C-alpha cells in the first residue's frame, strides 16, 4: 500500500524535483521567519496539522504549483532557476 | 504510547522516542477524526469508518495514508449515507494533506460486517476479504462509532472461538492469522513479478520484513497469551487485545511471560528497538524517498540507510526465531501451534 502521492516522484524530471523542493524550502523559510502556521494552513485549505504533514513529505510539481499560487511564491522564477541549474 | 509499551520500556530499560512521537501524532489524529466524522455524518445509522495501517497501529507519520473502510452493520435504509461517508473521508484527507486510498484497491469502499464474518474460509473468502478482515482485526481503529467496531470484533472472535478447545490457544484464529501473513508474503512476490516497474520496491520490501511481520507476530502473541494466562473469558480477553491494544503493545506484553529469561528479554528489547528505528526511518522523508528509489535485487543496494534497515530486518528475524522457538516460555506452544 505505497503512498500514491510519494510514488509520483519516480516519474518526474530533475527540474520538477528541484522546483518542488525549492518551493517547499521557501515555505519552510517563511515559517522559520515567523509567518503564522495557522494562517498559511488556512490559505492552503488545510488544518494546521495538515500543513505539518505536507511539510513532512516530498511534493509533486502540481502540489508545489498550488502552494506557490496560494502563498504568492514566484513559481515561474523558481522553475526557471531549476531549469537553468539542470 | 500504550501502557503495555511503557511498562515494557521500564522492564527492559529502553526508550522508544520515534514510536512515542508516532503514538502521540496518531492519537491526536484519531480524536480529531472522531469529532470531524461525527459532525459530518452523525451517528444515527449503521455505518462505522475504520482506519487500518499505521494510524491503526498508532505508528502514523506525515507520509502515512488514510486507509479506511466504511463498515456497514446491517441494512442501512438511506443509501446516500454510503456516499456521504466516503465524501467525508475524502474531505478529511484533503484538509489533512493525507493521501486517500482511491476506490480501486482494498480501501476507500463500503464492506459488510456480516459478510466478513460469515464467509471466513469459504469459497468467497478471497484475498481481498481475508485482507480486510485481518487488517480490521489486527490494526483497525474506528473514527466514528468505536462501539460498533468493538461489536464487530467481538462477533468475529465468536466465530473463531466456536467449538474451540478451551485449553489451548485459539487455533482457528491462529490459522487465519497465519494464512493472512503468508498471503501478504506471496502477494509481495506476485506484485514483483506482475509490475514491470520497480517503483517503491525498497519501501515495500522493508515494510514487509519489519512492520507487517511485527503485526503478524502481535496477533500470534495475543493468541498464545490465551494459553499462557488462561483468562476466564477468552473472547473478552481477545476482544480487548484487538480493540484496545495496538500491535506493538501486544508484542510488548511478552515481558509478562519471559520473567527471568535474560536472553529472551534481550531479544524482545531488540525487537522493540528495531521497531522504533524503523518508525524513525519512516518519519524521515529523505530516507523514505531513498528507499523507494532502490531497485532489486536487495544485495545490490548500497545506500547506507537502506542497508542499515535491511540488516535490522535480518536481526529482527533472528530475534523472533529465538524468542518463539528457543525461549522456554514459548517454544513448546510455538512448535505445536505455529508449524504444522
């Protein structure tokens, strides 16, 4: 009963992996800088412990895009940087 | 953490930090889920929602799935209730960022409590029904109507104990538990053969050799305790074991019967320690991702974290063999009831 979400990471490109990780890192930095966990969770449509669960696993590129969109993280820039580094 | 595990930690001078974290996280999830589902779909119907897997074992991590079954107890007059229950589960998964099981596999669907009991061992007792029944028994936790789940387990045990010899462990139950364990192992091999992709192999392999094996062992322990401790009411004893005591806590009970056997207590200590290490491994997303990237054969894998857990799984097997087949307290029962 492998997690359906985690299994996606096998079929992604390096650019997608780097992009998703970079978006997650940006969210982690915001939380570390004191952004409200409850508010971020609410903006993502989650309860706070759902945000903890989200941060505890790798994201798909689609999840990263949704998070970036909800939190106004510059997804296009991050993706371009990931592509440039590949 | 369950009191049996805490008691074992005192006896064995052991700490289980990863399992403590997982137990606290799991318990919070269960309590929140009960409030949520009662609010969403109420209680005035014959449905229960039972979750299996790591949540049921109180070993949940951030990456755990929400493997649920909607268990129908008798006829439910308003059929829209079934759909409401499944929609509520999907909403729960979305809000908690948990992977939902979908509808094509073992979970995420409605099952009949009566059928699961009535067809034990008969021609329509398929791999799916066997799996659902044993998972509901060994690691199911209700997130809606716990009293219905307890009633279901009690009725199931009544079937297993019917016409059983009162002196020994419940042999019918042991046979079905063992049959399920062999089914899991065969199923693993079958999927390795069928699936052209090796995606996720490493984690499936480790879970089979550690957590699924320990769940099997936990059910065996409960059954053998019936013979070792001779409770007045076997059915009530087993019902409490499977409803109120998580899998690893059932294993930890062996401290009660291994008193004074330092070798066996040392082996039990190692078993619980390995379980804690694996829980920590599963809580680490990098380790999990690394395990999923591994490809068979297992001997070719050199990634250090995976190798460490592979060696731990070998050590677990050795400890269990010594515990059940060398320890004086268990070896006679094991030889008689766990072999032929």
